[in-house]
C-alpha cells in the first residue's frame, strides 16, 4: 500500500527539487490525498500517525511547507484554527466554499483545461496545477439569511 501513496509524478517533482521520498512525506501525502475535507496541521498529524507513529508536529509543518512550495498542496484560510490544506497533487482541485459556515463542496468537473492552454501561450507560463475556488452562501445559510430578514431582523 505504502508504495502507492505517492504517484510517480510526485516523486519526480520532489527529486527535481532535490528532495527524496521519506516515510514522513509519504504519510502526510497519504492523508492529504485521502481526506474528503481540508485538514489542519493537527488533524493531518493525528491521521498520519496511524501510518508513521514517530511523526512530529514540526515535521508535519515542514512537510506541508515543502509540498506547498512544490505546488502539491495549497493552504486555505477558512475561519478559525489556522490554515487547512487542499491537495493539488494530481493537477487540480475544485470546490465551493460557503463564506458563512465554511462548508465546502467538491466537484470533479474541470473547465480549466482550455484556459490553461490559452494562458500558457499568452503569458509563456508553465501551469502545473490549479485550485478552482468559488465563494458564496450554501443553501442552509441562504435560508437563514432569509429567515433573519423576515423574522428576527
Ligand atoms: Zn477542496
Ligand atoms: Zn453555509
Ligand atoms: Zn481542474
């Protein structure tokens, strides 16, 4: 199982930047890839410890910093409790975030492919991944907003 945690593309990305695949990096990436939600450093640590019992919080911080600098994940700032992380290791990540309750909805539809080609040629930019993020209000929060207007003010 452990061998499948990092894709070949990811190992290559690490190696090109002068880093190796380690047990700590493997465990953190496994958690990022499998988590259905965005986790904090502490949450990543507690889940990654199931795979690597000696992992420390400092090591989780360093690993996430490295992954962020390599474009393998992006930090998100959703409410309290510090950054949470979205995995873009397979090239993309698409979600909607409610600005009131911070719930997130993920969707697989990708419309960025054509745009990437166009932007690459226009700016000569080598695009490696994307995070598509829509902000707004979820159904529940819209309903609450309406109720507030009509009732309690
Ligand atoms: Zn997301
Ligand atoms: Zn909401
Ligand atoms: Zn996409």
